[in-house]
């Protein structure tokens, strides 16, 4: 679609933690409630309520066990080095939010597979 900015990333995790990572990554990018307090000049709470918070990115994580990586040394398989491949797909109408999230995932070790905004014009929209 021409009205979304897109990014796809990949990361390797321990197989036993793949489902937990999937849930955590998707939850990080979903709406959640935060405490909202407004204080007067004396520090007294004037308003205390909760409000929704969201970074503006839609996220889906897929677990690909067929891409589990194992170290091979001759005929020996070292299963202590097994990793499961996660694919993180992000879309957003707000490019700065998406770029910030992608840069954070890169700092955490994820690799960018593709985007439609880093000097590329994959969807025919000059506003990428």
C-alpha cells in the first residue's frame, strides 16, 4: 500500500525463548495504558487518570523453526549453538516512529531485511 512505511527485520534467538520474544516484541508495539498525572506548581496532583499510549507502529512476528541454525564441525552437530530465526514485520503511517523502532532493533542485534524508506522507492510513492 502506498500509505504505509514498511520494514522487515530478522533476529536469531534461543529456540526455547522464541515464543516469549514474539509475544514481547508484539506487545511492545501494541497499545497499552499508562498513568497520567498532572500536578500544580506545588507538586499536588490535580488530575490522575490513565490514558492509552501507542508508538504508531503495527507489528507482526513470525517464528521460523525451519531456519534453526546449528554449528556443523565435520560430522558433529553442536546443538548448544542452536538459534531460531524470528522475522519482525513493521508498518506505520508515521515514518519517524518506524525509523526510531528499526534503529532500536538494529542496536539490539536485529538485521534489516528490507524497508521501503531507506533511499529506496519500492512502492512508487515519491513521499517515502
